[in-house]
C-alpha cells in the first residue's frame, strides 16, 4: 500500500518528533487507489481496490540533543531517556 513518509527532527531528551516535510511513497500496485499505476479511472467504485493508505513512516533526518520547543514552553520536566510520541 502507498504511504506517507514524514521527514523531521527527533528530540532525544523528550522523544518528540517535529515534522518538517512529507512525501508519498508509491506502492506501484494497479489495485491501489493512490498509486500512479491505478488501473481504473477517477471515481473508482471497484470493491477490489485498496482505498486506505498504510500508516505514515517517521524518518528522522535531524537528531537534536535539546528538548523540543513544546516541552520548553510548557516547562514540564523531562527525564533523560524518557520516550514520548
């Protein structure tokens, strides 16, 4: 299935991921509604076609040793090594 790839910055102290850009990864399947190889015209009613994208994939292109801006503003103390989503 096609899916989005989200490039962004990962903050190691708090574990937050801040997105910077998004792109689509094409699965190239003829029965996927989001693929450029989709065999049916626009407005496809076929029950055999995939109508949902797979879950997006987070791709950390920058790793930051600092706490994210959201945690800095909120003032919540963050334990080193704690993971949040």
